């Protein structure tokens, strides 16, 4: 079941500083289990679907599960859930005095939240000499056979709709490798690879082929993620296996590297004021045709190297006499302002100061820059929240400031620059596209974390009983409950 929107709790005055504190994450996770499974996809009978409680029209029934346990000795995946945690009791007799409850914690994490590419691409990026786990598990194979297992295999997922098909003694034809996700079957080269594997390993049934495919998948994943862990430990001194996502990891890596100490906001008016200024960027072509060859490298990186707020947030008392032109871009004190303004006709193609609002006839907010009925963007705005450097850009292009109702002042310096430049150096030395994209995301995800909307957080609970105090019935009855999905009858 799903609990409703996350409640916002402002930090207290006694606990309003944020800095790196996860020192235990510098130690490697001692046990990591890499797992995957294969499922049959039996067709669902439409007349038997329980419409009020069913959301899927295709069932997945696991028929094969593979896992690999990686051990580091310490010195003397609902489909979009990020992870879930299962507490495991001691295996000892519960009646004995030394019985321990919740003594082992298993945390299930989706590797795709870190390595945002297909296993096939990731395997192709990795040097063959770094596939140590694959080589150790298939140490008896010849080099000719081993090279066939250093890439992701090919499997007819949708063809297997019942376990009886695992007894097939021939590889299905190429057209039976069709995937509804891609809308096509596998390529000729991929199918030729599947045929080659079937013949070289003297496979007798589709079930044997599935076992080899699954084992290879798990071992490749283990090699790829272990190399990723090693790179992160070397570069940042943190083990990503402690984290749920790459943005979560890079945020902690940034705190550790920069040693910055943030002052958390305790004034709800300041929080709401800053949130009104989060609108996103605007890029559009207002004419029917336009051609340009403009490119700026490291656009986000440049912005994150500028002086950024970190502490001493407070309202400016004499906002009416505030002179934005007198503030240097690299000043140790920064400002966010609220002001009305009027734009000139020459800005009609790409107006300054876009607004987030609902277009006519729409329900969702969009970033708007053109004229529309209620709030024409090229006309006066009221209480528009903007950073002082953006406002200076606007005034240089002819915008007039008539009144400044409020100004938020804060201390600032380029606290993020060292971390951005560190990842830029890593990206320059990257040996493949995955590493380049990885270090770019390590930078870009930081700015995303600073603007993360925690109001969109939800609490998801997996329940296995209906009644009693913490059963499904009691949870659904809570006012914060917004939805429930029944995976099977309980």
C-alpha cells in the first residue's frame, strides 16, 4: 500500500547544520549478493481479471533464480520502488535466551539506479581483463568459449509463457525472440550469437540455455558493479553499495570532498519564497524555422562553480532602497529578490523571466514564455522571485525595476567548485562513453538533489496480513493512505 504525500518537517534551531557524517560508508560493504531471475509470462485471461484490484495484465512467474555472493573481509529490484529492506531474525531457537530479532538486514537495490545503461553496453565498456568473477567461475573453459560469455546473452523472454517450453530441444526461431518493449525481434548478429552459444556448449534444452544465460547475466553484473565500486572507493573514498541511488551517493561524495557545512532553513516563509523561484530553464524557437550552431560545454558545471548560498539566510530590512546594480557577481553575500517588471517588444521571441502556470485548457503547470489569457508573460509581473544576478542580466537588456517588496540575503561562496572540477578531470580521463556519462551525472545529480521536492516522497509498505494492529486493513483506514494494490490474496 502507498501512504500519501510526505510531511515536511523543518529542522529545529538546535539541529540546523548539515555536513558529511556518514563516515561508516567509507568502509566497504562486506557482503553483496548479485541476483537475477527469469520468469515465464503466462497470458492473463481477461474474463478472470479482478478489475478493482488488478493493475497488470501480464503475470510474471519465476522459474529460475541466480545469485552470486561477493565477500570483502574487513580488517582485524511495485516496478519503480528504489529498494526495500527486509529484517531477518536469528536462525537460533526463539525460545533460547540468546535469540536475536532483526539481527540481519537485507537491502534490495536496483543496480540500474547507479549504472544507467543496459547490461550489454556496460559489458562492452569493461576491459576483458577486468572480468575477474566471470573468469573465475568459468576457469575451465577454453578462451574461445569464454569470449562468448563476456557479453550479455540473448533470450526469448516473451516466447516462454509456460514452463513446458523449457523442455524444447531446439533454439526458437529468430522471429520468436520478438520483444514488445522494442517492437522488434533480435538482430541477425545477436541471433547468430545465440546459435553459436547453443552449439559450442552442446546445449540440449531451452532450460539449459536459460541456466547458462542467467548465470552469465549475474556474473557480468557482479563484475561490472564491483569495478564500479572499486572506482568509486578510489575516487571518492565511499562505497556506493551503502546507497540507494547515484544521486544519493554523489551528494554524500560532494559533502565529503568539499567539507561544506550548510545552514538548514528553519523559517517556512523563506522555504516557500525560495521554492517559488524554482522554475527550470527555457529553450524554444518562436519562428517556423531557425538554424544555429551554438554549443556550450559543461553548462551545468559552469553554473555550479559560481558562488552559491550556504548559510546566514535572513530578510533584508530596507528592501525598498535595495540597489541590485551595486552587488558584485562574486560578492560574499548573495540575494534573491521579489519584484514587478515590464518587458519590451524586442523580447517577444524569447522573453526574460518565464513563469510556471497552467496554459489555457490544461491542468498541469508548464514553463511559459508567450502571451496567454490570464498572465501575459510580456506584461507586468507581481512578486516575481529571482536571483540578483539574473535580475542584473534583465536590467542590462532594458527591463525596469519599479519596486522591490522583499529581499532574502545569504552568505555565499563557490563551495561546489572543487567537486565539479574533480569530476570534470575524471571525465577528461574517461576511457569510454559510460565513464564520461557517469562523471557528468555525478555533477548534474548534485544540483538535482539541492532542489529535490521532498513533498513527492511516499511511504510504501509491503504487508502480508489483513487484520491485527499493523495489518492491511488498519493501514488502509489511515487518513494518509492514498492507494493500495493487492499482489495476491492474503
